[in-house]
C-alpha cells in the first residue's frame, strides 16, 4: 500500500471524520467528547477545554482540505461554545472543564490556552473569523498570565485562587510553539513566528543541553531539571515521568515546520537528532510500534502504545524524508503505518483506538474521552503529510 499518497491519506482522513461527524454535535452546546469504540456516547454532560478546541481545529482544517462547508458549520458551532461557555468574560479566564454547560474546574492551564490560540488560528485559516483580533487577544492573555521573560518560556498552571504554580514543563511550551506557528500561518504576523522560534530553541537546545540532548518533561520554578517529578507515575496523562519519545518526535516535526517558514540549518539538524534517538530507543522490534516512555538510562519505563505517538511519528518521518531524501525515513514511515493500520485503525467503526498494551491488546472500549483524545493527532498528522506531498501554501 502506498501510504505516502493523497490517494491513501485523503480517504483515511475522511474515515476518521466519518466516525465523529454524525454524533459530534451537542445541540445543547459544543461537542460531545466521550465515545466508546462503536460510537456510543458516555458522560454526555462532560466537556474539556482541550477537546473543545481540538475538535474546532479538526473541522476547520477538514473544511479547507475537503472544501466542505458542513465542516465549517461544525467548527463554527464549537467556536461559539468556546466563546460563550468556556470563556469567562468577567475574569478573562477559560474553564478547564465544563459540566452541564457550567464551569467546573477553573484552573488556568497554559496548555489549554495553547489550543485556544490554535483553534483561533484554524478558524482564521478557514475564514470563520476574518480578523486577527482574537489571536492577538489570546497572545496577550498568555503574556500576562504565563510568560516568564527571564527564561524565555511559559509557566504552566494558575490555580482557581489565582496562584501561579511552581511547576514548569516542556509540554505546554511545545504546544504553544505549535500554536504560534499556526497563528503565524494564519496571520503572517512575525510576532508569532518570533515567539515560536524562541520557544523551540529554548526547549530543544537550551533546556535539552541539561539532559543529554533530549527533551525532559519537568522543571522547577527556575526551569532547572526536576528528575523526580511524578517518578512514581510514569503513566500520568499530562505529566508522565521519563523521556517521552512522542514528544521528542513531535518537537522534531515542529522544527521542520519552522524550517519551512524560516530556514536555518540547526532546525533540521536538531529534528534529525531528536527523531533518530527517540525512534531507535522506542521502536518495539517484537510487537511493533513506538512505546510511550524511557528512563534517563534509555530503558523503557512505559511500554504501552499510544495512538498519538504513532501519528506524530509517521508525520515526522514523512517530513524528514522530504527534508533529507534519506530512504530510511520512508522505510520508517511505512513501518509505522503498517503497524498502525493493523492495530490502531478501527476498520469496523472508523477512527483510531486510543491505547494498547505492548502486545497490542486494548485496555478498554473507550475510543475517545474528554481531554484525552478526539483524533486531533491522527487527522493533523494526515493533513501535515498531505501538505508536504502537495508542497502548497500552508493551510
């Protein structure tokens, strides 16, 4: 099968969307976030900022890719919920979680604001919004609430009482880099590209120099390495311990996209270094796929297989093949797809399964859940490879 082809990737993307589209709209507001493998809904009243915004991105970019106005309407429906339910105008904050259309958890997460910015960028690309106002407003909120000028990075969390946590992490900065790139593509405002480059350098070079050239997840208030944070919890959903091969590879993808907009030799060199080390350590030669985490000595500390790790990896392998013409990246792209197509793609109901054991057995019958999965990574990865194949202007 020719995986590196729009003839494969376009129908596959459509099959993912077809799982969600008939059931994603909640007529009482926003989207449904929780799905069993067959599409049956559960916890219908539960909404999460990350899923609310990511589904907007899914459908806004799908509207562009497939020239489908129905997808535009779905994205608009989600944007309305973001602006009228998640957004709290009196405090200028976003509800992290919603229950029964009322704010539940008001913790402010830079990670969540990253996807707010990304949602507005996708909406601008799709002409759902026609000005840069909302993107600039979100940027200013981030600067006001989370920016740490002395470190050139963002802090992570403000509790419901307004107190900034001492925790610092790379994950929110990674997704903020992603959002800044997309905001630049949507607006051509160099403000966003400059910030994206700064974040990329400060995490993948400055911080990585402290941890043998790989990106560690957790830092203290001064962005010094915290080797012990969540050491007893390597499977933590948002802040797992250990090196995350998926994040090394996701950073490699972002570096390559940055290189598209502002070519610099270090971007490709760092992308190759991060991807190669992560792939070499985490590829499971016995059962296939890339595992979730390894310790500072390179030993696996979480051998589960997550859908998003495979998706980010095939996208990055395709971009590296395009950037370097090295055939090993095409071989790896195909190997990841062979594995994913066999074990992760749900050929009966559509979309991808979320989580498998090392031996590729399912842990549950939950395909997607609030804050955890909405096939944002799989669709985004397909769209990025399609973009690379077509070598057209950015979405």
